[in-house]
C-alpha cells in the first residue's frame, strides 16, 4: 500500500511541476510577445517622430522615398530650444577667397560629356520651394540598429586622435583612419574637394567614409564635432550606395547628435539636396573622376555653423547653442577617411577606404582631397599651416600630402585593408 501511496504522491508532484513548467513557458512567451509589441510600438513612435507630413513624395530609383517636407515642419524644430527660432534663410557672410575652381586644369576635370554629380532621386522629380527633401526612415532601418535610442548615432570613440597616447583605445573601438589635420589655432571653418567612390564593405556592421571633421574641446567626454562627407554604411541605410552625410555631437557621441536629420539639430534650408541620399555618378578606377566640394563655416554675425555643397547649394546650419566649445571656434580640423574594422584579435577587415587603393597610385586610381583650406578669424579661406598626417596602420590604409598650383594643398589616402602586409 505504501508504495502505491508513494507513487501517487510522486505523480501528483509531477503534475504540479508540469503545471508550473507550462505556466512559466506561457508567461515567458507572453513576456516575449509583450517585449516584441513594446519594441514595435517604440519603433512606430520613433518613425512617427522622424517622418514628417510630406507636401510631395518622390520615389528614388534606388528604393529611397524622399519626402518634401515644409521648412517649418522639419525634425530640427522638435528641439525645445528651437520652438520660436526664426529660420535664417541665408548666411550673413560667405568666407572670402573661395578657391577658383576654373583654375583646375582640364586633365583633372571629369571627362567631357559626363554628367555633373547629382543625387539619384533627382531623376524622378524635385521638391517645391519652401520645402526640404528628407529621406524617409523605414521600419527595417530602425530595426537594424542595436536599439531605437542608438539609431542614427555613431559609436563612442569614433574620432581619429592624432598622436594618441593610447593606441589600444583605437584598436578597441575598431575604427581606423587615414587623415590630414591642423591644430594649434582657432578655426572658423574648413573646405575641401574630394572624389567620390563606392568602397567595398566586408561586413554589414562596418562602414567606410570620407569626410571633414571640425572639432572643439578635448578628446574626452566633452568633444564637439561637426562632420560632413560621403559614406557607405549598410547598417545605417540598408545598402552599399555612396551617400552624402553629415554628423554632429557635443558630448563625444554619447547622448547628443546624429547623422543627417535623424534627430533635432541641423536646420536645412535647401530644397535641392537630401542628406543621406545616394550620390551619382561615382569615380571609376582609371576612368572618369567625380568629386564634390564641401564647405563648413561659422557665420561671424549669427554664430551658426553653415554647410555648403558644391558651388551652388547652401544646405543649412547647425545653431551655435548646440555646442559648448564650437559656440566660439574649432581647435582642430581633420580631413580624410575612416573605416570600422569588426574583425577580432587584431585581424583586419578587407573593407576598403576611399578607392581601396594606396596613395602612391595617384590620380585616377587613388582617392584624394584637394584644395583643402581653413577659415580664419577674419572669415578668409586660407591654406592650412603645418598640415600633419595620421594613420593607425599605414600598411592597411595610408595618407600622402602634397601641394601645387592647381590643387593647392592636397593629399591622396586610403587602402584595401587586409593584404599580405596587413594580416
């Protein structure tokens, strides 16, 4: 009898355990469902914040949707300090002494018969006056980010730090650079013309970009940075197209700032150019070279930092209140390339920087920055004094400077990443 009683008790316990096991499974699956629906809600709310009501919508050949949004409805005005901001429709002053592009010799110009550089969405329409073009953010864009909060932001320590005392910091973050830079003065802007390529990216979570950096403050937690150039970033955009981009931060990429118009900050005034949209055409090896000019400068009267693309497009400005150090001036300017290397244990990615070729290959093969200039305290564009260069590992990505009458101060930069000398 005792055995029967014992086995009944055992069976009873088994049923209870099974019941609790089922209950925990159900609650786990409910929690998982709840977490998924919470994430969906977060993503949807974020998309509603970013994607403003459009006056007109243009479908780009590359799959992008460009929304023409009224100037006053753009993301910048979600910022509490910009609620009553009166949009400045043009800078008070342009820098004096813009480099005369007509002086560039014919060999360096794109071949005759080729189209000027433009953005792909222009093939299907343009935005009306009084609106700005905004690349629409899709659900899958946000889901590729590690979190809704991190979407559209760079990772901490994404900045080239020339003569860094601690090279381990660089290797730990996986960012690699080949740059030219100036420091030791007060700078009120920078300009460069850089050719545009479509570098190959090894892993979807890596990127390759070419840009200028306008920096203020130390390289600690309070770094101010304004950045502009072109990039290939499958993680951010979902493809391998070369795209125009901007970035800003006032606390070393921790909580402030973002790419393009993915947070409030930059105020756009141009109806012609979309931040984050594909650039076309791009340069080809031993073939036509296509370049873009970027100028960023501080308006001496209002104090805002303005950006111009090419000779014709003043895109907009970063209000000076966004920054601490840059509210006054920059203490360092950098130009050049950056890639993310996600390979562990000191191994190298084969993600290309620039054209994927080393600087010594020269024009038509390597990527370049030419006519690099800085803006001084009298709002004049000047040749940079004491130009330095910096790269973590020149066997992977390198930089070489020069100067001549046509190109002013210039440098070639870039490389293939992984190769026999860069394991």
